């Protein structure tokens, strides 16, 4: 499954102080529909993410019935992403 959406980068302390982009509700519902087949536990969903020209592996965090996409520091620097920026996120759900 591949999804693409636009979202605002937010800061959330959570399990690690990262910048995240919340997955919109309609995309979160699509992810939730396949979550049992792709999760490796605790509701965490493996994904390949592309922001700008940078592609990286990460895991979506479940949050308030939806998901957050972590934006790693290396991606923040490479794509000049800061809290409050609106970015296009391309997700490939699953670990491969």
C-alpha cells in the first residue's frame, strides 16, 4: 500500500523528541484496515517514507486513533523541515 498526503510538521515529546507529521484520518483508516497484517507489535507500523528527495525506513506511531510519521533528524536537515512546515509525505506501508 502506498499513500501520499500533505501535513504540517509538529513536535511531540512521546517516546523520543522527534518532529512528526500526523497521518490524515482517511489515510489512517486505510492503514488501520491492514495493520494486523503489517504490525510487528504494539500497533507500530513499519513504513518506507519519502519527504522531498529523501527516502528512509521508520515506523508509524499509533496516537489518538491515528498515526504519526516520525521525521528523523537527518531528514529534517536534508529537506530543511522544521516544526510548522507543510510537507508532502509518501508512505509505503510494510517493511519492504
